[in-house]
C-alpha cells in the first residue's frame, strides 16, 4: 500500500518506521502492565529492553557469521547499512537467552514476569502485522467478501488485519482478566492460547505463507502446538493452585 | 476426576479441529504458481512481464517470462533498477557484478536503467566492467510497471516468476548473496 513514506526530500521505509514505533509501544506496554500487576516496572522494562537489544545485535551477528566471506573485506559493512541483513532465528535465540539470564540474575519469578511481558509481545506482533499491511507485501487469497482489499484489480483477504484482530482479542482478554486473575501465569497462557488460535485460523487465508513440501502451512502447525500446550498448562496450573487451596 | 477428563476431551477435540483446519488449508502443490496469482510488482504476485533490448548488442532482447518457468525457463531473476547519477546505485553495482559471476547460470541478474540514453548506459557498463545484461527501458514503461519511485530498487523473482521481495535502497553484498542463495536453493 505505502512501502515508503515521503516526508519532504526524505523517503523512509514504512515497515522500518513501524518496527521502531512498535518497539517503543511494546516497551511502554510492558512498563504499564507491570504497574497494573504491581511488579517492578523498571526491572521488567530493562528485561524487555535488554532482550530487544540483544535480539537486534544477535540477529545481525548471526547473519555476519553465516555470510562472513562477504564481510571479510568490508568490516564497516558489519555496522552499516543496517536496513537489512538479519537472521531472525539467531536474533530470537539470543534475545531469549539474554532475557533468561537477566531474569535469573535478578531472581524474577517466571510466571508473574511472563504475565507482565505478554501485552508488550502482543503489541510488538501487532506492529509487525501493521507494518506488513502498510508496506503491502502480499495480502491474502482472492475473496468476494466486502471487506477484501482491492489491489491491482483483484480483491484479496486483508490477512494482516485478521492478525491484528487476533492480537487485539488476546490483549482484550488480558485487560479483562488482569485484576481478577486466579493464579500467576493465567494471563500469559490464556493470551498465548488465544493469539495462537487466532493465527491458526487466519494463516489459512495467507497467500505467501511458509509452506512445507506438501503444502501444509507451517505456521499453523506451530500455532496449534502452542495453543494446545498453553491450554494444557493452563489447566495444570489451575489444578495445582486449587489443590493448594 | 470428572472435570479432569472433560478437560482432556476438550483438548483432544480442539486438537482434532485444529488438524482438520490445517489439512483443509493445505495448498495444492501441483500448481507451483498458486491459485489466482495476478501480475503486480508486489510480493506474492507474478512479476509483470516485459521484453527489453540489451544495451551493447545489436538485436538481443530479454523477455522476463522466458527466464522463469512461466515460459520455458527455470532460473530466478534479480532486477536491479538504477541510474548513473544515483550514488547508492554506483556503490552496489560491483556487488551485482561479482555475484553475477559467482551464480552464473543459476540466477539471471538484469540491470534496468531509469530514464537515460543507451549511450550513457553503455558507458556505465564499460566503466564498471559489467558483464551482466544492462537493459534499455526506452519509454520507462518497465520502471512504471514496477512502480519504481526510488533508486536503487532491487526486485527478487523466484523461478516460477513470483515476486519474492522488493528491496528499496542500496544493498550490501552479504544481503544480496543471502537473497540469491535463498532463491537458488528453492
């Protein structure tokens, strides 16, 4: 739709701008959520900020290691330009490891911490979907539905809007339950189950999906596993809390 | 105990529903182009087809669809839109040249000029020692079809003729290599 934003002589990539705004919004959401749950907002903000930074650096360094021959004669290229050249999986692993060790070092209780982190993660995912929607890299499959988006004379499912709705549903459940939660971890597990369930449904309409050799949408498989695991843990934790009482 | 059983039945039911939905959403793989693809310069769509003349050769032309499986070919294509006055274009041009040699016969790298004369394009090719085809878009029709508003812009097209990425701005050698690697391995 709008791959670049034109502001005077400047042309900015819409997706990049959305990612930066999304990171800021996610950190703010975590800080607020920690306040609502009466947790140490500063410490959780630092945990999320450190994970984000570690993920960014980790994604870049993983990419540099994989493509070292291209950087060997251009060491400056490691730090500039930064508009691309990241390995998502490497970044994710480094971010999780950094967050884990920060939590261990400061002896953060995992379940309440995850409860406070989940709104930030959802806001971040929402920003990614919005960036994808505004940047316009491929909407969904063909549709006759009135809410379809017409692009190049054909109407398509606005899959990114469906994803945003799934994130809003999960965020809404968090907000609705946060004052009356029955046990630590309930908000995290329920939000994860709802968002995974939403993506399980919506990814069916994506045309540029990540597919297996026999055409299965791989993201749907991951979402189904996440949803079932979250629901199972939700029931287990509820039982544990009930038996203790 | 009864509540425990009910929970397990509910989870089992959700698992069955989920697997059924995944199976129902499965894409037919006998048609690699997918269902309902239309030509558009955006990710997930068929790359708009064109035929352009190659600068520096008498009658040689390049037709995009003949390189991909849309019309008998079987290689991914990288379109690099450039102009000689564009600084970032000049920075990235050596990367295209080097990788066009590294991936010779595995990928087609095409340089498409924006709005300059054939003589300017030829001079640019000589000064950078380029061996990949530089195409002359006389009426800027291909630039318009691909909606190229910023230079440089690089478009990655898979072997089926589907746009996989639209990259705006100068691209580093490592990123270019990673993208080409991915296309070649598919």
